[in-house]
């Protein structure tokens, strides 16, 4: 079945299925709040890793919850997954967490799906729709627990309203869905935090880059990717100017 799927269909199917598994784990009621996040991470990771290894055995794989053996670095096609993006929010029974499944081809996040299980949604790169125009005043999503100082300062320069939110995927998809206009992050992330959101956002016509405007490159030996900007193309210049200011 999975072999007959396109990469986009596979990414969306796996993200949605992992999301349903995570909801079942949470609804089981057998885990303490402290143990729920770990149980969810391990359950979703096992499913995604086994599914991808079976469906795309010739591709590389990078997961937050799986030790990397380095073989992916020599491969052109590498799947990058985050089984639970926003473990804290998942454990607290919030809705602002996500499941990320992406395929990077030659370092570019080309295919991706972001499931928002708490909202019953899957945003996918192979089914883009027009993004609503920016609102007024502008709206910027930031971490609900650790807002990046740079993002707060840029919001002040732009006169933007801050919207606290949980996971990186939830924040990026808020821009894709038109619930926010800018996602600027500078507090430190890894490739699995942004690969799927970037693949989806780019397919939907949004600007995606590092905060200095340089491209996002995936499947690197060092998977640390500390900053990210997602916004409508029309806002890129204003955001960059605000950063310099």
C-alpha cells in the first residue's frame, strides 16, 4: 500500500496516523503527566521509523528520538521526522503540538506534512491552498514559555501583536492557516523542528529562511538549526528591516 503512495501522500498518511496513536496514548489514562510525554514520543517514533524503513528502504532517516548512525549524510533523499513536536503541550493535554514528517532532497525540505492532532488537521505540501492576506495589526507567534528576545523586539518595531503558542509546528501552521502573519524564532532548534513546517509553508507560497535571509539547508552533519523565519513574501522586507533596526 505505502509503496503505491506518492511521497506527499505517505508523509501525510504517516503524520495523521501517528497523531491518532498519540491521542489514544493520551486518552488511555494510564500515564502520569510526567511519563505521558516519553510514552508518546517513543510510541510515535517506533511507528514512524518502522513505517518509513519499510515504505522507503533506500532513503535516509533522521528522527529526534533515534540515534543517527551517519549513513543519511551520503544520501540524496532523507526523511526528517519529529514524532511529537511540543512534548510539553502534548503532556498537558493542549492542542498546540504537532507531528512532523518531511522529506529533504539534496538538502531542501521538499515534501512535508504537519499533523495537528488536537485540531484534527493535517497540513501538507502536496495540497497547498492560498494563504489569507496579512492582518492589521500584524500578528507574530512566539513561544508561550520562552519568547525569543529578538522576536519581541521585532514585534515592537512592526507594531505587531504577540500570540503565545506551543510547538514550532503549531506556530508555523498558524501562519499557513492565516491565524498569524510572522513566525520568527531565534532561540535554538534542530532540523526536525522545522523541516516539515518549512516544506509545507514553502509549498503554500510563504517565505522561509534563516533570520538573516540565508537558505535553510537540511541533512547536515550538525543538525542544529538555531533560527527560522516564516512569513508572507510581501512582509519579508519589513521583517528584515525590523531585524536590522
